[in-house]
C-alpha cells in the first residue's frame, strides 16, 4: 500500500484570461476605448465591487486534483463545473499499472507515529487485504470496491469558469471547511492568485 499527500496541477486555462474578462465587460458599458495594457486589474475590481459577477464567467480553468474520496465527494457537489473522476468500477487496483496495491491519502490532522495515525494505517491495510482477497475470489472491481476506504486516492479533473472557482474557494478555504479540503484548496487558491491576481486576490463578490 502506498501513502501519498494530496496535490494539484493546472491543466489548461483560457489565454489572457483577465484581458478577456475586461474586453467582455466593457462591451456592457461600451468603454472599449479605455482598454490599456494595464487596465484590466482596476476594471475587474470594479466589476467585483459592483457585484457584476456574470462577466467573470467568461473563460475557464481546468485543474487536476489528487485527493481522497471524501474530499472528492464534496468537490463534485459544485454545480457550475465539469468533472471527470477516476472510477473505482473500472480501475482494478490489483493490476500492474496500479502496482497491485491501493494508494491512500495521508490525513493531515494526524501526525505520523501517533496512535490515531497507526489505527488509520492499520484500517487501510485491512481494507487493501480485503479488496485483494475479493478480487482473488473472483469479484469484479465494481464489486470489490465495496470495501475500499474513504482515504483511497482519487484523481478529479475540474473545469470551471472564474466565477465558480471564486465560489469554490469561498466555501472550501474557510475555517469551517474540512482540514483535508483546506490542505488542497488553500495552496490552489494561492496559485490562482499569483497567476490571476485581479480575479482571485479575494473570494468575495
């Protein structure tokens, strides 16, 4: 069994995203003549301040997130987005391309070596033994998955527009969010902010 940390990767995004949002938004006011190489930041700030958030729906960002199944179950509840996820029905973890073992995501809230971590690890190892035993007894992956743990690693591809990403961050980086959700979403938001500061420097709309 492998134990990993969660991760993310930006797959693709609309080129010149902030410039596109400004160009689209200025059509509403017929102020295209005011566009300059540096005008998008202030314009987008005014859009957000005035709650003209629909303009932020232009463009898209696609991200691959590696997390556990529990985190993925929360992510796919967002509505204005497209999702593709690793399937436990069709992926047989007994096969060579998976190393013949389960991969689980390390819980951020338990230190390695703690009693809680030891109990968690033992439960995951037992789930792996049960899964492989079911496969060995003739069960199909879609049947054997019944014993897979919530900590099982999964991969989710998410495509959403900037407005929806702002909504996702507002919910999933808050102090009330699950610790494992914050573990992945806080650095993802920081990465978005570094790349598109005018849009993501604040989650508020």
